[in-house]
C-alpha cells in the first residue's frame, strides 16, 4: 500500500513575496489563503492585532500587560516554544519565537489567541457579546537568514521603545546607522 507524499512548500500556489507569510491583512487577498508556513529551524515573527473597541484601556494597561506576560510564559513552557523577544503595544503584540515541533507551534498560536481573548474580555463563564477581539488572524512570517532576523529583532525592539515613549517616525528603520542601532539596545 502506497503512502501519500507529504506536501512541501513548493507545491503551494503562492506568490513568491508571500511564500513565508500568512494571516493578517494578507488573508483578504488570494495570496494569503494557503497553509500557514511554519519552520522548526528558523524563527517566526508573529503579530496579534486587537480591535481597540473590544479591549478596554488597551494592551499596555498594567492589568492586561501582566496577564499577557503570564500567559506567554505559561503556554510557551507547555508547548515547548521559546519566546526570544516580544513587544506589547496598545493594539497589537509582536513575538519573535522558535518552536521545536510544528504541532507545538500550531497549538501555541491557537491556545494563546484564545486565552488572550478570554482574559481581555473576561469571558470565562459567559459568551462574549459585541465586537470581535481580534481584528485579523495572527500574522506570521518565517524569518529566513541572519540579516532578516536582525531586521525583525531591531523592529520589535524599536516598537517596544516607542510604546515606552520614544517618538514615532515613518522612516524609523530606513537608513539607521550602526550607532543608532546600538542605541536601541541600551
């Protein structure tokens, strides 16, 4: 009896720019409607985007901030996912993580999104009526290569500094000199 071959990423009919991306606003276009690419060798950049109307006081509120930190630690240990870096903004969360198994990563995405939604809306015993908590499905991107990894790492660090009070600039990552990049990590 023959066994079916496992699908590879090359079989998927995806635009080359979005080959390693899934979710978020991509889901609205036909390019983002394929299987979520995951890798156990490369890090993942994950973004959860919240509807501002669904969450009181935003994600940076001390209560919400503390609960999100607790949930991240708890479920990263349970599903063997290493959270290398994270940044919690008022309306979204950036995570840079690595997983040892594909099933662990999928479970982590599912459970963390569900637990965040339940904690943020206090709906453990009753059904949530009103606006959806998540604006989009979680955006994920497999980060290929060291240069891409450095860019994502610096981007998440810059987001955290902006949440803490650094002024925002549209061209904040373009043309940063080495000294300015070192300044991010001080």
